[in-house]
């Protein structure tokens, strides 16, 4: 793929190639920045000065020559566990996108080196936690010290010395020029990577949970009038409209006046989750268009910025995480109601043979465990600044931490969703096989909602019915994987 502008690098796994005209623009910017440094005697943060509390220390020409490499080496104090391959690649893409904007004024050679490493599958070992700095200096030092042959990369599930990984590719370690080491560790590309990847995963979960809400209405035979109430919020209104479409033609069980709260309010909570997701996507877009380097080369001069303080991403990821927890609470409760004949009209615990067979109660316990793990990390990650760097860095955004916790919450909700889908599949099987404990209405009076037919067929292909108990752990993982690949048909 030929990259002509920064946005080209987002959302692609294709081989990247920088357009000649883009490289020419980057070289011109770099030349102008270097000329400004050479022509003046003023201190330039991270170029001819130290960093952090040592910003007031002026560096000699000899010290400057080694300074950019030292910035990467001395700050790599993290350790395993490492970021996933997906997040590491996303981090590199975010760094590339920022560099292509031009404000960092790094060399076209460094940018080309970064593109080559993306193309040849070079994955630095980047720590996932223990990053208590303003911005993301520690993980970025780990990521980009590998370019100079220091640190480790991930290969075939193991860590390999970066120098060895470069040698295998026939590549010499990169020699950093003025300002390039400082630019590599500035900004918050890791927070952007989390927000970008998790935002897409949450989009899938919004769709999946919308389907789950409709499926439960259908198999419980729940009254549907509540879903036709007006909703001012456009996101909640959109989810409600979709649930109404999916359950059109569903048959309510006679005598059921009101479904449990979890069944009634699910669409509203899913709508709020979608609202927080949209807010996060907008914040990512704004972050992409905000200079992240400090100093950035703007209007012909180097200007300090605050792009490293990605609190707008962190706070929104915290909000999405909280919304995910609430949606998970509702989903777990809906699952519990499916197991109760009082609400389902089906056999206790969705067992085809209650007593000898336990049914799906253990599956509900798995979902409860996933929810409990989500609740433990529900507190905002962006709260809790502590002085570092001798008081020079006295506030941290911890946006990367909000991203790490959001990633975990996403994983747990995928598991909860898989449990609910398996339970819905079993409930529909019991309805269709006349195995319900409630003789009225019979299966012939409770046909599936027509618009949910494709989803039921998808579930039937994915999950076998359970006439007798069996281990469901592998099936939970299989359903999670199917859900990750995309929404079920509707």
C-alpha cells in the first residue's frame, strides 16, 4: 500500500510504502528544524539539554552525540508481561502516524526504518504494566531501543535480543540523529493503540449484546411494549429500534405482565455503552490531529506541547470500562433468569433432565466469575497522580492503564456474552423439543421471531444442544472466537 498521508496507515495490515512526495516533505521539514537548532544558542529540550528534572543541564557537543541513544536505554526499566502482538503493532502504527504529520521533524530515514520493521514483523517486547511516568516514556523506551539494537523483541512466543533480530533481517541498528531519541519516547501512542483497538472490539460487543437482549426477549416470551417507549438519547434509541426489529413477531407468554428489570433495561444500558464508545472514537480522532512531540516543530520553531498527557483518552476509556461492567451485570442477570422456570417456563437450569443432569448452572457461575473480575478493575485508572522526577513530573494521566484495564474488561464481556449465547441456544432447543416444564403455551405457540432466524441458525451451527451434561469450557472459547471475528447474522 502506498502511503500518501498519515491516515493511510490506520486499519491496514498490508505492506506499507511511503510515497516519494511524502518523503520529500518530511526531509524538508527535518532540514528546516535542524537549521533552526544550528543557528541558535537557545536550549532545546531533549536535544541539547537533559530531560525531566535535568532539563536545565546543558549538554556539550560530545554529550549530545550520545544523548539520543541514552534516552532510550536508561528509561527501559519495565519487564514482562509484554503487550500482545496486536497491540505492539498498533503502537508502532500510531508512532508512524504521528511522525508522518511532520511536527516531530524526525528524519525520513528513521520513518522508513519504522515502516520496514512494520513490514517485516518486527515486534519489540513492550511492558504491559509498571509505567508510572508522565506520558509513556517507559514503554516507548522499550519499544524503540530495539531500533538501536538494545532490548528484546517477540518471536515465536519467545523473547529474542533485538540485535539478533535485526541481524536475522540483514539490518544494521539505526543511528539516531538530533532529537530522534526524544521524539521516539514522546506522546501517548500506546494509549491511542488501546483506544483504537478496544473501540473496535466494543463496537462488536454493542452489536452482540443487542442481539442477546433480543434473543432473551424471544426465548422468555417477554412482553415487548417497554421497548416501544420513546427514547431521547440517539444511541439508546438506536439500540431499542434494533431490538424491536429483531423481536418483531415474537410470541409473549400468556400471564406474563412484566419481565425482570434486566430484560427490560438492557437496550438502554447498551445504548449508553455505544455513546461512550462514540465519545472515545471522537477523542482518538482528536488525538491523532494533536501534536504529540514536545517540543514540536510548528510554524518554523520548536514549541513545547502537552500531547503526552492523554487524559482525554484515559477518562473516556474509563467511562467505556464502567459501561461495559454495567452491561455485563445485566447480561449475567439475564442468564440467571433463563435458568429459572419461573421466568422461562422451561426446565430448571435449562437441563433436559433436571436432577440427573445439572444443566447450565455451572455456565452461569463462569459468567459470574468473569463479572467479578470486571468489577475489581472498575475504578478509574486515571486517578492517582504521584510525584516523580524530583517533582518535575508531578501529574500522570495513566491513560495507558485505562487502556489495559479496558482491554481486560472487553475480554471478560466477550466471555459473558458467549455464556449467554450458549444458554439462549439451549433454551431455544428446549422450546423446540417440547422439553419445557410449563405445558402452556407449548412450542407451537412460541415460534422464534422471524428476524432472529439467521442468528438461531448461526448458534445451532456453532453449538450443539445439550441433552446431557458436557464440559462447556471449550465451547465458551469457540463462541468467543466466533464473536471476535464479527457479529452473528441478524
